[in-house]
């Protein structure tokens, strides 16, 4: 009996010591919607009053309804087409899934149901119009957190600068949290297709999307032979067949911090060699350990990626373990799963794989953005307009 009592005392002491070692800050496991939004923005030095938010239901409903009406014409736009795919894209799916929910489902976060990328394609082909900035300036209340889902390579940089209380979940690489950059979802390879995977490393695509691609490919091919196709005459079908047959796929950053190629390779069971420019844009990190199924290296460390790929190819056990890990995460890189992870942010943020980081500096190969006007020029024009004077007090560009 005395032995059992001593064991209980020892266990109690150990648990107590472990509890003391735990951080005293709120953990993601039990965080509320309000705390999640406040903490997410706080990482980028944007402060909101959580006490006000928790007691602001009446005001929230007014802000939500005003925003929903002001952005109405930014929904129902034609979906853009890219490499044979006509949508729906993540932005479209977010709108269709959530726009009919009761507003209090999101409280105190105000979702922005806007087709950012589809709109930008219309702007890019035509001339700049003020529909989007006008709608935002009529909508944004600096006391509340807003949520935007953006597929755009360059993000919604200008609007993020003008309205820093917008939380941006970004596929392209500019925002507060990374989402998978999906073009469409391909079926997982069969066991028979896996057995036919013979190409050690491949790349098919443009070498002009980012200026360093040729250099990066050359550094990798010093260590691993590559079936590299860099002309623009290849078809989507030949590209898909190449992915199915490749153990590794070279996936350098594109116009933004990531590329469709990385996620297409993963869906086809080919391990990506992701070469990032300044900041690795990895969805669900650190909840998802990318080192288990991908090689992630800076462009300044491309040769190390080549050496590591060579070592993995030489070790069949390690290679098979990584390929198995890649198969296990297939389901989280689908449209359905991404919508589920976003949904958790409104119901149980601790269950979501999405994690906020401090928003990195804007980066896009195009420069400022495909949204044509610079932040300064756009803000200057907005400040001159009568409808903005009461809302926009300063220009944070």
C-alpha cells in the first residue's frame, strides 16, 4: 500500500513539474474564434480589442450586412481559365460554401466574399476601375478582423496595406497563413502506376517564369539525372504522365512564393524539391512535417537539395518511407480538405491545420501586383474621393 502511495506522489510531482514547464499563453488547442483572429493579427503587429469584440454582436451584424452588400457585385464574376482549367478555384469554393451561413457563425470575423483573382484578371485585361477599392472602403471597420481567401500569386497586397485588419489566407504566397495552391485535384496513383515510377527527377515547364530557374535546375542535375523539358510545346497530358513516372519533381517558386507544380506533383505521388526564394510558403506547417515527404531548400542551398535527393535515391528504404508519407497526406491537399480546415477556424480553431505567421514582406515576380496601381497612387485617389473621407483617416503605405 505504501508503495502505491509513493508512486502516486511521484506521478503527481512529475505532472506538476511538466505543467510548470508548459507556456502560460493561450494554446491553439483551446483558442476561441476571437482569440484566434486577435492573435493572428498580433503576429503582424496589428492590435484589436478582444474584450470589445466579445461584446459586439449587435455592431458586428451591422458591419457584416454592410460588407456583404457592398461586395455583392464582386461575386458571380466569370471564373478565369488557366492551363485548361476553368475553376472553381479556392476563392469560388469559399464563397459558394459559406456565403449563405448565418452571420453569427463567423462572429467576430467578417468574411470577405470576393473573387479577388477573377476580378484581377478582368482588371488586367481592361482598365483599372474603382469597384473593388470602393467596396472595401465602404465595408472595412478597423475594430473588427476580416478574412480574405486569395489564390493570387501576388496576393491582395495594396488592400492589405490599406486595411491591415484583413487576415489573408493565401495560396500564392502573400498573407498571414499558407493554403495549398490548387488548380484541380488529380486522383491518387494506383499501386501499378507507382511500380512504373522510373524517372529519378523531372521538370516540365517555363524557364522564364522566374529568372533563376535555369541556374537552379543546373545545380540539381549535377547530382541527379533529370528529364527536363523547358519548351512550351508540351501538352497538359504529357506533363501529367511525366509526374506519374517521376520520383522527384523540381518545384521552384514561381510568380509568387510557390507554384501549382508543387501540389500537382504531390497529388501524382512525386516528391517535390521545393526551392523557395525568401520565405518558404508551406501550408499547414508546423502541424505538417514537410521533411517527411518533400525536400525544402532555399535557392541559395540548391546543391544541398541535389545531394540529399541523390542520397535518398540510393537508399530504397528511406525513399519508400517518404513516398508512403506522401500518400498519407494526399487527402489534406484537396479542395474538400482545405474548405474543412477553413471551416474549423469558425468552429474550433484548434482543430484546423492552418497556422498564422507574421505576414512576410510582399514578394511577387511582377513587382507590386497585378492590381496595376501602386498602394500610394491608389490610396491618394481614394483619399480625394468624397465617400472615403469619413472612413480612411490615413494612408499606411
